[in-house]
C-alpha cells in the first residue's frame, strides 16, 4: 500500500489574532510599559528588519500618546564599527538623520545616536597598527572592542544619570536555537511583566516586543505598515532580496551574541564566518554593486587558513610560547602590516573610482586611524623608518595628509637603508639594533633616565635569538627545565638551576 504524504498546512501569520490585532496589542503593551515608570529606554537599531520593526512599534506607540504623557527619553543607538558593509552603513546613517528630523518635527522624545569605537579599539588600528591577526572564533578580539564597549558605555551613562535603563531589542526566538536558549534564560528571570534583567549590565532591563514573531510576520508588518519616520521599508526589502542570509546584527552587549559576519548587517572584514555570503550575493546579483569586489577580495585574503608566514614567531611581549613543540604565532610582522595597509588603501581608491557618486568619498580607514597606526609603528614598535606616509602616497597617488612627526628620528632614511644592508638577511639583528637606537634616543634628553636599562634589557631579550629555530630550541629547554623543577618539587627536593654549559641542568639538595 502506497503511503500518501499529506503536506502540513502553513501556519497563518500572527495566528488567530491576525496582523492588525497583534500590532494593536503590541502598541498597547508598549504604552503601558513606557508609562509605568521613569526609566529611560534605549533601542538598539541596526537598520535591519527586526530592529526596524521594533522601532516602528515604539514610534507608533509614542505617536498615540498625548504629549504630556511622553515624559521620559527614548534613545535609539546604532553602533558603527567603521568596517560596516558600505551599502548598509549609508542606509543606516541616512535613516538616523531622517529619524531625528521627523522626531523633532512631531515633538517625540526620541533621539538617535551613532556610536563608534574608541580610536584605540578600531579594527584597523588593532590589525594594521598593533598587528593583531584577523579574528578567529578562538580569538574573537573584535566584538568586544567594536560593538560591546561602545553600546555598553552608552547604556552605563544612562544608568549613571537615571539609576536604571531599559533596553528595547529586536531579538526573536525563531532566529536561531542559540538565540532561543538565551531568550528563554532571560524569560525565566523576568522581574516584571516582559522585562528581564541584563546579566552583563547591572541596573538594566531587557524588553523584546517582537520575540514571538517569525521572519515572515516581521516582513508582513513592515510591508503593510508604513515606516512612520518616512524611510522606505520597500527599499529595505530590496536590500535583503538576493542575499543568502536573512539575519541581522542586533545590539551587542555581551559575547553570547553570535557573529553576524555572514548577514547583510555585519562587518565587511568579518573572518569569523567561512564566507561573506551577503556581500558575495550583492556583487553577484546586482551589477551596480560590483564596485565592492575589492572589499570582498581583501576580506578573503585576510581569511587565511594558515597565516603563520605573515606573523612573528614571538608573542606581543617578545616571549616564545609553544604548543606541541611549535611556536604559537604572534602579531603580524612589519612587512605584513605594511602589506595590509597598502591593500586597504588601494581598495579604497578602486572603490572611489568605480563606485556610485555617494561612495566617491568613502573612507575605509579614517585619517585619525592612520595617524594612530603611524604613532604605534614609530613610537611603540620603534619602526622609525616612518613608512606609512610613503605607503599612502604610493597607494593613493596623493601626499599623506597627516601632521608631520613632532620628534626627531635617530636615523635618516639613508642610514636606515645602510643598517638594513649591513644586517642583510638577519632581520632579528636589524630589528634589535633599531629598537636599541630608538630606546636610547628617547631617553637621551631626559633629566632622569629612569627606565632606560629595563627598556634596553627588554629589547635585547626580544632579539636574543639567532633565528626562529634557535628561539624554539631555547623555549623547549626552558619548558623542560620548568617541568623537571616541578617534578623535583613534588618529590620534596630542592634544586638550584645552573648554566647548561656546566654539564648539568640542576644542582639538587635534599631538604
């Protein structure tokens, strides 16, 4: 007997209530919660569908309330990581502008804010300046610096001013199983109707008005209810169409939020995902977006499976750490950092030449970031060749617009080349001599040269090896000595390390 498969009937959007009654109930709930206390609201807005739907509901609720009842502020925050997808970034910036103008016109207590990371925390300052390798799931250094810190700093400022803050987020349980688990945990801890405590931010509560909505229901709402601040939801749908991913980045306040680098509303530099699906889709599906190809190529080059050839065998502090007898790679080397800077500036120029008029002045990296990278290279890394202005001029065809260095360099360009020639292939020797010269120069004019000898010792320690093989061999000997010391200590014995040249690793004395 043949088994007949009966298709499961499609669930009706918004269930038995339908769109109108569901929206009406959400607006009434928002009015009730808004009116129940004096705690300010902070709405996370990425420009995507979920955050737009959430903000629309709050806006419609505020419009319905009498002016006298709209007593407490509503802050709309959008975090610009400075490496956002350029198309989405332009969309969000324009939306915030229109939103602010319309709220002022209507007398709504709603203020948009664009948040950016501190200069020392930006993506390029850390990757090109300090040499941090491209982010990986086990070294996700970007999220904290680019997203969590800016939003948390704003929320904490609200808490300091008002004692508490309520975060209104466009989180939905159907987005993913991870999101559903997180929201279920929050729901179990709710202290008031629909309000849950935020585990990472004291004195802040979380409200998620569309948590039970599906993606289809969000789109139905956006297509049938006009955007109240006058921005086009149909244009938003157009941005989503053709993409292989339909998720967006919410307001990120802790590290439990998954990476959204494969969504339309993520960073174009994201290497936490296997592939940037949304930017790839934009380039493939829309000929007018082909100007983004240099960004996609640079992002893919950053996402190397094995980047050890681009990184120093030493850690940031100059130490050598082993994992299965191999050195754990450290920061990008000087040539690698210079290469990434050149690639980025060349991509910026190509985008400006081939992109539409609105991206003709796009900044993939700001002048402030370039100046900070230059300072890190010259001051912190002792790379007094000061190569950034030259790289900028070669990549862009224009003179570097930054300020002249306010300090004399220990050697001129000719002398640096001569030093490099003398050292030949011995890069460690060159870097060590260069750092020693720079350390001595920086202490030369000080009345008290405190810190000179520790700085010189640090430079000598970093460059103390003949090469990588010598460094690894030394690290192995140190590890073996430490392990032997632990074994002796566990046996109740005391040992005194001695020079390996004496033919014995330790002198031992019974207690």
